[in-house]
C-alpha cells in the first residue's frame, strides 16, 4: 500500500475504485514495453481520475470491498478516442453511393451540386432535436465498442443559424450518453449555394459573424477547413486560421485528400493540432508538421469507401516521427462507418500500420489531435479514468479482429458506463 500513499493525491488510499490483476496496456510512453504494457497491474480510480497505477502485489484488495474489480488477467486499455467525425447530419447518401457504383466519381457528384451540398439541404431541414435523433444511433455504435471521447464537426449547415444548430446538437449529445464530446467549427467545408460565386464573402461571414458567435456561446473547441479545389483555397483557409488563432481556438484541417495544395504545411504554420486525410501529402508538409508537432490523422474509412488508390505517406510520417492518429471520419458521403475498431483493422490492412500504431492512433495520439493530451489517451495517474476492460488478453486483438463484442466493462470518468 506504500505506493498508493505516495500518489499525487491527498485522498485516503481506501477511497475509490480498484481494478486488480489487469494486463494494462497503458499507452504511456514512459513505460518501455510495447503498448506501455504493465502485466498484472492494478489501477486505482478516485472520483473521475486515475490516482495510481502499480503492481497488483502492492495493494490490499480487502480495503476496497464493494469497489473492487478483479480483471483476472484480462486486458485494460484507455477509452478509445474518435478524433474526427461528422456525426451530426441529416439524411443519407445511399443514392449517391448507387451513382458511384455506376461509375460517377465523388468529385463529379460534388461539382454537380450533390455530395456535401445534398447533406447540407437535408441538415438545414431538421431542427436540433431531429439532428440529435439521427446522430444518436451512430454515437451509440461508437460508444458500444469502447469510444469514450468523440470529436464532432459542424459543416453541413453553412449558414450562421444552421452551423450553430449543429454545434448545439453535438454538445447536447454529451447529456444523453456517457461520452466526452469535443466540437469543431467546420463552416469552411463547402461553398454554400447562397455564396456560389463569392467564396471570399462566405469566408468573411465565417470570420466576422459566425466565429465570434460560436466563441461567445462557447460552442467549439477548434476550427477546421476543407482545403481542396472543390472547397477552399489555401489563401481562404489562411484567413479562417488567422481568425481562429485570434479567438484562441484549436486548429485542424482536411488537407491533401484529393490533391496537394499545401494545406497541411499551412495548418502547421498555425500550430494545428492535426491535419487529416493526407493521401497527397508531400515531404514539405511532413517537415512542417514535424516542427509544429501537428498530428497526422489518418482516415482509412474514407480511403476505403472512395476506393482511393493514393496511399498516405505512412513510412515517411513514421520516419519523421510525426504522431499518427486514426479516426472514423463518420459522415454520409465518404465514410458512413460508425466503427473505430473497423478503422483500426483498416489502418493496419490498408495503410500498413502495426496493431500498436493503430491502438496508439485511437488513444494517445488521438488525444493530441484534440488538444487533450493531459486529460485522456493513456492509463496514467492524473488522467481521466476512461478505461476499457476487454475479454481479450493481447492488445493486437483489437486491430486484428472485427465484429464480436469483446468489451467486458466500459468506465467513463471513473464510473462504470456500459451502453
Ligand atoms: O472528411 N473531405 C471533406 N469532408 C468529408 C466528407 C464530407 C461528405 O462527403 O459529406 C470527409 O471526407
Ligand atoms: Fe472529415
């Protein structure tokens, strides 16, 4: 018990919930084993935080009767983090999928007024409550497989009121399920019909009207852009980033998805938390990301669903030591896939990640992509107690297998919270 008394907290050591006999994949890089693995370890939870992690032999389980969880050798990981989603939207794009199967491309559909803009029409038609109702099954699916933190973007409203509606809906989801929601303003997702020939005027509206309102209401943690020829130019994205910086918001980007416009280097120049997609990323982009500490967020679901053939430069990112996150990009057009476990599998099979990189990409590096490194993503004293106990004994199984429910216990903010 000595070690427990030596923790960073003054709480009595008998207070809290204790997990013993776990194979702890801590994902904490200060532990040198792969996955930060700590065999036969115990984790002490006090209120909503992890208070202590140490060998099971150093604790006296009798003192925690009623609040004791015997993992019996099973795997314990941090809660999973989906660091890039568009979970809030109206309708679906199954008919666009049919058109694509008959030979039209994603870009052709977008240029003809479908794509993102068709979801914009469906999203504008719904009240906040309707958006929540449609998003709940998607969020539930993520939570059931172990996700405890989810980022949700706006970007299908594209008017002041509809963007605010999306962000409010996203924030409200946190009241309905035991999950942490982070929100991102992605008003620069597509040029709305009202500004068809005046994208710069729309950027003015975002920077001068929408962003101040979002900040005033505290509705977003970060700002994102779609830097692409079918969306916004680097010069337009720069203006959004400048405004975001002034408001102290985090910066993210959809960059180098369909072509290379240098959006990743631009975002890195502003200290972006992450840039995402990256199939067409080049060495200059990688260098800029490396010096800025920007996370590369890989989205294998979109790569798969759009039948992309250009691979993101995984080996170059790895060699440069750029942290790689993995996310679902759950959205109706390019990734209608509400499963982070599937992304782990696809990240390995399609992108050549190792299972350890895949798990790190949905925990520690995903936390960094959301500016949450201090709060979540590892099993370490001081972090929020978001913990998953699996009916598995090796963490590689999380990326290897897809389908069966192996989650034995989901703990969110220190409380058992199965869904
Ligand atoms: O992340 N790339 C831009 N935005 C989304 C797709 C949005 C849509 O097609 O509705 C993405 O892939
Ligand atoms: Fe996206």
